[in-house]
């Protein structure tokens, strides 16, 4: 065995292997009609280069460990379901840009470095409550995301097609390649305020107040940077460099297994499809296949936790995913709905705290607040989304724990999917582009960043920071 200077990132457990999930029940499993074709694709996929490296993953993990202590803040966001057709330069730039701008607002309000994680470059698989969709007399497999099948309602499109696993990989790689080039070229560098400027795109959709607030934030940040530079702080260079990490729901275990690799000179295996995979609310069964695969990798792992979660079960889940109780390793993403936060969240947080488990608590204020509009379109209201974030801050402050991040479904486009702040129900069908859940549009996302920032600044003032 190779001796390594690296501390283990997960516990070496002889009962685990990248394929040990195959003996477990896999919720939301996909049935492929040609197992031979699936095998051929997976064999090819497992020879293709990793999409991310263990060094990046370890770096993210150490930043998440700091977020756990309240020293950093996680901003995770992007589409509910990415589409392969959206892998296009300007669309990717807009996704990066909205995350950058929101992170700047949060940084300025909270005084904490922000960790940016996109639901990006691989968020192509979706769990569905019903595996079959029926329209009139016709029943077909539901649309499980572009990694699995096509959205069009015809038999050929809806057939789960193994080739799509390769296409998903390729589109993740192309997206990531462009994101990395943008970062390397200084797109996201704080020394290039022209890119941070709202005027870079014509954003007529923003209110004058948001525009003015944002201009104040950019000039304050630029002033602070110049001041530190004048003092000769060598950390400025580091501070101004902006990193992006990628995340997606680790739903397709065939795909994740093929990209789970042993890394030279490290003791753990890593899921190298993205930096931060998460397990969804529907697939987090303790003895299920998803928990089995992800318990064995060195990545930080997110788990969505809904209103019906049992505190003892959540504690056990954390123990299974992180038996060595390593910092920065486990992220619990609560998504219980604005009205239920104060009833449900305290008992979960208390149980985890009592058990001495190290986790990063994050609020997803989207998935517990989905409603149907009169037209039948799925929507979410801005005020409910904000109320859930604020209630999460309240609960953690009351319990002396840390809310270390937020997780949004959002887009840099001017869509009409969530109501509030300029979009009422009657406007929803104007530009409803999501194939899955409704996202905050560009202006709503910016307003949300300011509102969350104000709440964080309030907490900061109360703590005398
Ligand atoms: C999602 O994040 O798009 C999702 C399906 O979330 P959850 O598992 O929390 O329902
Ligand atoms: Co969603």
C-alpha cells in the first residue's frame, strides 16, 4: 500500500466499493431496455478523464469546514434542471455572473468570504414522483432529465438512452472548460470591476433601487480592495481571485460510479463528476443505494432534509456519511417550507448538535415552497422564499448554531417562473422556461441577495461584529 501524507477523507471500510450500491435498493432507478448498451457506455465513461480533481475537492472541503464555524458563507445556486441545449457561451456567462454578483452583495453585507457553488456542469438528472406520465390515452416514462431521456412526449424521446450518459459527461466537460477559462482569464477577478458591473448586460428588468444598491456595493468593495492594496496586504491577490465549484444531485448512480476514482497518493476515492454531489430528499434512505455510494467517497456530500425527516434518522444518516466526523464533509440542506421552519428545524438541529455531529447547515428555501398556480404551472413566491431563509437564521441564532449557506434555484435570465417582485400569477406563462421547478429570475435573485445580506448584517450587528 502507498504511504500517504494525506489524512483520510473518508473511513476505509472494506465493505464499501464504488459498486457496493448495486446490492441496495435504488430509489428512482432507471430501467434501460438494453443492458448490453448500458454496459458499453459505462465501460467507456469509466475510462474518460475526471471532470474535477481531488485537490479542488479538498480545497472546497476546507472552506466548508470554515463555513461550519461561521467564518465563510456558502452560496449554491443554478437551474433546477440544466438542459444540454443550454450549454452555450452567453448562457453560461450569465449563470456565472449572477452568482458572482450575488456573492459580492453577500460578502459586503456579511463581511465573510463567500464560497460559490453552481448547480452547474452536470445538474442533468431529476427524480420524479411518478415514473410514468400519462397524457390522454398515452402513458410514457416520465422525463428524468437530459442525462436520462428527452423531454418531448413521444416514445422515442422518453426512452432512457444510455448514450445520454456520455452526452451529459461531454456537456459537463464543455461547461466546466468555459467556466475554468473565464476564471483563469480574470473574468471573476475583483480587479475587473467592469465585469461585475450591471451595465455589462442591459438589465432593464432591475428596479432603480436595486441598481443603486448594487452600484454602492461594487464601489465599496473596490474601495476596500484599493485600501488593502495600498497597505501592501499580500492577501489581496488571493482575495481577489474568485473560485467556482460545481454541484449536482447524485441521482444516476451508474454515472456516478463510472466517475468515482482512486486518486494517486490519496487514501480515499472521490466522485470526480463534480466537487459537491448531493443526495436528494427522495433518495436519502439510510440503507438505500445513494447513501451507500456516497458514504465511501472523499467529497463533501450534501443531503436534502424535508419536513418529514426524523431527527434520530438524520443523526444516523450523518454518522453513516461521515463516520469520522470530519469537518466540511457533511452538509445538511433543510427545505421544509417557510411555514414549517420553526416547528421542524429546531428539533433536527438540536438532535444533530446533541449527538456532537459536525455538519454545515444550509437553507434551501425553494423546494418546500412550491405551489400550483391557477393555470397549473408550478410556482414559488418570493416572499415565502425569503421568509424561509429568515426563519432559518432565527432558528440557528436561537440555538447557538450556524446557518452556513443558502441554496437557490435561480437563473441569470429574465424568466417568469416565481411570483413576487414584479411577477404576478397572470404573467407566469410569458417566459416560463424551466423544464422542472420554477427559478428566481435575474432581478428576483439580486433582490434576494440584498434581502439575505440585510438579514446577515442584522445578525452581525446583534453579535457586535
Ligand atoms: C432539487 O434540488 O431540484 C430537488 C429535487 O430537491 P429535493 O431533493 O430537495 O426535493
Ligand atoms: Co428543483
